[in-house]
C-alpha cells in the first residue's frame, strides 16, 4: 500500500485535489440544471408536477427508482460497512435488495391502479377521507424528514471532506448550497425534472461502481475468491477481524433480525418510492419499472461486495477509520488507491449527485403530501384547482427545504445510518400494515387505519429515543467516544438498536384490533377498490379529473 495513500487517509484536511473535485461537481450540477430547465417547460397541471405527466416508460421509471433508492447510505455506507465488518456489512445489501421483491409482489401494481399521486390516495379510497389523510401525511412527513436529515448531514460531511472545507461553518455552508440546488430541481422541475436527475445519477453511479469493481477484480486476476481471501488475511494481519465470519457487527441475533425486518419491510412503505409508481401510464409499466429497478439495484449491490472487500485489502481498515469521513470514506479512498485524483474526483462527484437526487425525490414527495392531502382535502374540502395545488406544493417544498437545511446543520456529525434505519423502521411500522390491510382485507376500516399508523409511528420513535443508539453505549477504545448520539448520559431501557421487531408487529396488531372493535364497514367501496386495484379499471379516468 502506498505511503502517499496512508498519509492522505490519516490527514485531517481532505482527500485528493479540492480544485479538481470542485470542477467535477460544478460540471455535473450545470449539466443537470440545464436538463431540468429543458424538460420542465409547461409544468403547470398537478399531473405534470406530481407525476411527470405519467409520460415515463417502465424502463425510464425503473432507472429513476434505482436513482431514488441508491442513496449515499448505499454507496458510501455499505461499502464502508463491508470493508470494516465483512459478512455482516454485506447483509445490508441483501436486506435492501430483498425488500424490492416485497414491493413488486405486494404493492407496486395495486398502488398504481388505485391512487392518483400519493400514498394517502390509496389509504383514503375506502375509508373516511379527513382523518386518514391527516395520519398518512404525518407519517409521510416523519419518514421523509429523517431520510432528509441523513442525506443532508451526509452531504455536508462528504463534500467538506473532498473539498478540504475546514471547520463547522464551512460544512454548514456546504449543506446550504446543496439545499438550494435541490430546491431548484424540485420547485422548477417538479417530478419530471427530478426523474431525469435521478436517471442520470443512477446511470453514473452504476457505471462508476462497475468500473471500480472491474478494476479491483483485475488486481486479483478476476478471481472473487482471492479478493475475499486477501481482504480477510490483510484484516487479520493488522489485528482486525476475520471478514469472512458472521458476528463482527451483530453479536446479538435478535438485534440483527430486528434490523433485517426494518430493511426488508420498510421499502414497500417508503412514500418517496411509492410515489414513483404514479409516473407511468399503465399498471403493466409499473410492474416493468420494478423489474428494471430490481436488476439495476441488484447489480449495484453485487458491486458493493467487491468494493467493500477491495477497500479492506487495498486501503486497510485502520486507514479507513482514521480518515476524516470515517467508515463512509471507504469508497472514495478505494477510488484514490486505484486511479488517483481523477477517479477520486469522478466517484466523489457521483456520490454528491446521489445525495442531490435522493434529497430532491424526498422533498417532492413531502411537498405533494402537504398540498394534495392536507391543503386540497382538508383545508379546501377537495375544491382546490390543480394550479392552486401546484402553487402550494412549491411553497411547501421551499419550507421543507429550509427545514432540511437547518436540520442537516444540526445533524452534522451524527450517526447517519441511525437516521436512515429510523426512516425504514417508521415506514415498515406505520405505513406498510395500513397499505396491506387497505388492499387485501375486506373488513378494514378507518379506526384500524388510524390505530395502525399512529401506533406504529409512536412506538417506533419512542423505542428509538430510549434505545442504545441515542444514549448509553460504552466508549469506543479507539476514539474514546461513545457510538451513541448523546455523549455522557444514559437513559436507554430498550436493548435493541432498531425497533422493527417490536414496532412492526405492533402496527399490524393495532390495525387488527382497531378494525374489529369498530362497526364501520363499506362492502361496496371495498369491492370497487378490489376491482380497480386488480384490473386498473377506473384508474385512468381518475388520473384526468
């Protein structure tokens, strides 16, 4: 391993050449802004703004879903987790990928047939509109907010590292700039502009990761076994763990099962992923888009296996941990080890693009929920014009963007994986039970939906607040700091890092109890929903109202 790399990894300033990195970032931002301006002319109607005019093919939407889903946590976080923990780190990849089978088999086509623009459209179709839409909007905002915090904090840390920005004020400025660019994409571009940004980013990310994967394999004679073996050997020789054995990260199997439940079941309840199904013209295209997404996301997660183990051998666990970005710097350091400053600059630009695209997708989802579910249905009793809705959505995006910027500044240096896992746990606990009951259970009613959403939401957030992730983990012998969010205090009583194993079943149970203790039952409305969800009959009419 080159001495130049080690000295870079342990330096406190930046990795690579800041001027080159800024130039690559600048080129990417200018190109995507030009594309957004070009494709977004005539973004006036609600269908144009929320669903891109339903003009995207299954293939285009599948690429955009991959762009929406492969966040900074996937590219930087999983590669780092594999480099440090080996087998246990790769289980994140498996969990995120298997989750798509749940989305494909249970929700994609049915949601596309029933809804118009948001998750609440589906939930309120056969239930009482006002209370259900308010509950769905609250849970959409909760999931989107935690996801946004993670991405914004990640953007601040990553870009500051790569541009050599020193001190808290520099990182705060970076977060503000990321927020402003993202707001332009969303407010001017709507879903159409955001979708094109996500498609470009997905292609760049998969090509970039693919090139690095082939490069790593070429160094080991195109033999995956030697990559894994050498990485484990290097780790053991430097006093680290055997990266081929399970149990490096999760000593407690119940903790692992809880995290797996959140990852596998969370995707089918993530509002920003569900909203993408409305951008295609037919349910067949909705199915096709998920198949495309599964292939692209699966391919990417296979790349993470090689990138993680490659970084463990070619960079080394100690160097990765000592770098300014910590575990998240594994992929950029590997790029530097392979191709020097140029490859590092390109990979960093792609990582930055990743954050921008995901943040834009989240913001448009949350703003659509506020304008379509809260403003139109609750404030205006369903009488708002599409133009009014779009105007309110743009104002909501501005407010949400400001909140995300402020939240990202406060979340700087916090545990990003914690925030993402929290978003998944809330989605699986509050949204998924209600979606599945709405689509498949004849007897389901309004009380069941409210108990399920609020019960899942409150239990997930409460258990996380009182978990060791927030307080009470012992200090790390290397850094001398506790891995918990709050240092020096301990008020945790829930033993697991992720609440999924408790809060997800609780969401289902509360939905069941709420339903059977209420007399409300509308057989005709369920029959109408069942026909529409399975055949799509009436869905096309609904989209043009």
